[in-house]
C-alpha cells in the first residue's frame, strides 16, 4: 500500500546525509547508501535525481538491497518519475533486479529510522543504449561463457570488493569484473564503458599490483581466470638512455667506498638494473619544480606509464603523485587533464621504493615529448619509468578521444576507450594492423588483372584478322607493357574499391567505356596494358576460343 513520507527541506533537489558513494556521468553511474557495505545510519535521508540523455530510457539495476524494516514505514528505497512510482522496497520482499523505465529521469529516495542492522543499497544505472549493464558487484565466476561483453557503469573503483591478478597474466575468476577492468586500464572509473571478457583456465598463483588507483591482491590457485580484450596498443615503448631522456636536475651521492654515484636521467628506464634517476633538489617544501622528460623520436600514441622509486633498499626514495605534460615539435607544453572536470589530472604514484605502479591514459596521449612532473614524494624524487603504447598508423590515429556533448551517449566512445578488437589472450599476439591485410589483398588483385591481360595477349596471338590492330603489334607492345604493369602510376580512372563485388563491377564498366575512347583506333598499336584488358572485355567477349596455357 501507499506509505506517507515526510519531506526534509534540507535535501530537496540534492543529496541528503544518508547518501554514500556517488559517481555519475553522462549516461551511467553508481550510488550507495551511507557506510555501504557497513550498516547504514539511523534517521537519515538520501535523495538524488539521476538522468540520462533525453530520448533514452533509464535502466536501474540493484546490486544489493538490505533494509531492516519489514513494513517500509520508516526504512525504504523508492524510485519516483514524473508518471510512475517504483517501490517502496525494504525487508525480505522480492525486489526486481532490473527496472527499465519509460523516462530518462528518476528521483531515488532512501530513508532510515531506528534500526540495528542492514547494509542499505547499491544501485547502478545506465541509458537504454546499454542493455548489457551490470553492477559493480558482478564477478567473473557468475558467468559460464568463455567470451562475453558487458557494460560497466561509472563509479565501480571504490566499491568494496577484492580483485586478484594483473592485466598481463589475467585475474582470478572471483574478482569483481568492473573493478578489474579499471585496474587493467580498459575503462576509466569516472566514465565506465564496455568490456569484453575472455575466460581461460586458471593458474597456480596470481600476482597483485597497484594500477589506476586499484590495488589487486596476490591470489592462490583457481580453476578459472579471465582476461580483457584490448585495442592492442599496450606494448612497451623503447627508450634510448643516450639521448631520449632528460631531467631538470640530477643527484650525485657518495657510496661507502667514497666513490660518487650519479643518479642520471639515463638511468630512468624501468628495465635497467641499478639506481634510478633522482633529482638534485631534496627540499621538503614539495614544490613541483622537477621533471623527467622523454623524447620518443616521433609522435606516438601513449596509453599508459609504469613507475618505480629508487629500487635501492638503502635509498627509500619514491614519487607519491605526479602530473603529465606533453607536446609535439614546435608546440607548447600541455598538461594532461581529466575528461569529466577538465582539470589537471594527478596520478597516484608509488607507495614504496620497489614495487611498480601502472597508470593508464584514457584518452591516450598522442605526442613526441612527455614529461613526468612529480607533485609529492618521499624524502627525494626518484623515478624509473616505462611508457606503454604503440606507433601511430593510419588505423589508430583516429582513436584519439572525441569528447561528446551532454546529449550524446557514451556508447559512441566505446571504440576509443575499450575493446573493439579481440586479442590479448596469451594465445594471440596483440593488435592486427589493417595495412598488413590490405597490402597483400591489393597485390593479389593487381596480379589477377595482370594475368587477365596476359590471357588476352595470348588470345590475340592465336586470332587472325583482329579488329584491334596487327597481331604482331599486339603481341610485342601489349606484352611489353604487361611485363611492367607496376611501372605506371595509378591513374585516376583506375581506382578499385574492395568494399563489395557490385561496386567493383561498376568500376570496371567505367574503365571499359573509358578505354574504348583511348584504345579502339583501327590499326593503332595498344600502348597501354589497360587496353589489353579492354580488348579482352569487349572484342573477345563473344568470340573466345577455349585453349590452355
């Protein structure tokens, strides 16, 4: 039945003191009660209006609902739109896991009275563009398929729940899917996004690492594990220590033998043994004046960075946070900014001198020069770095982020931020360049046309009284041209499309009609290998004699 709800003026149009974790983006988000998954407080109200772009329908998914009241009189969760009401929900009543509303806006209201226990609620939402929405609490062990795709909402990073493993070896199947996707750099927490999952046989041990603000734990043997497919742009970008790495300053220390040890920028490569780069300034005022600069030699697509501290146990130095600057030839330095707030993005760095930490750039940085600018550090700035990314090719330079307007669905950005092409399982090599497929295809088609020309030449040799010129002239000149078909520049009228067979036929018909004006001159030697094609396609079409070569 209907329940009377008191109105608290302090929370009208916004969130009250009973709201907990809340992250919203253009068309998805996550919301919890206060203290979730701990006990929600007494006598609180949380009210929040959530929206997706107009014209879209709103999908609500409850990942968890644990409200103590059995009558919904004082403790309840209620959804209200302009035309409908869903709930109130509480106690042990059956609650739909998913609600598909007929509107793009709904007000969420959670209210509590006196109670002893109860976790409250965890809610995720998205627009109807994402019918495969899951909550932040789904684990890979909930799914049986070996390959599947799901949509993770914004805001799953800080929801309670463990993950084990890493982006290279994979994750234990008990790990939270969306939190693991943030850890792997597949999606950004503030944006959410599509993930594609590959399920594989488990391994005996999973190694944890801090990445993108998420700490994965070491894990034990499991029957199954999972990996994410990616766009293949996640290889180590090689750094030349002799000229590619510079720094604002460097430090010289003295070892026990009295010898000087130079902590130069050339020692900043993560894969190298020995001490790291360290700045000459050890002041404790933490002014971000120092920097480490890397020249990649040409513009490249940079999708992430791995960092460590000094790596030396007797020098407990490391950078705790940093920002990224970048530029290209003859341009000014720019600071990498967050997508949502368009403010300088501060990355979480290391928490000790030894263990590597990874941060991904979503969207990627496309630049030749990058600078790591430490913001906070422990004792002294010390860094080793490895940049992750790929060469810019005709296919992937368009993957640079195109920010959408508030009215545009996030789904238009799936290709930019995640996984449109399957790969990175351990069985396959990452990234297939379109060029490696296109070039052999073009060569194959050209060779087929060359073969057709040779075929035509032989037929003319056999035929007497050809209307297209003396047989001898055809044999010598046309054959001569056919021997070097690639010596000619591709002409405007000889453009072949490989999109579909019908279009290619239309193009060849255009070639045929065009060649007629150039080649069909009685008694004239065929001076163009394309004329051979034309001769075959016209004069010989109905008079062909079967023979073998």
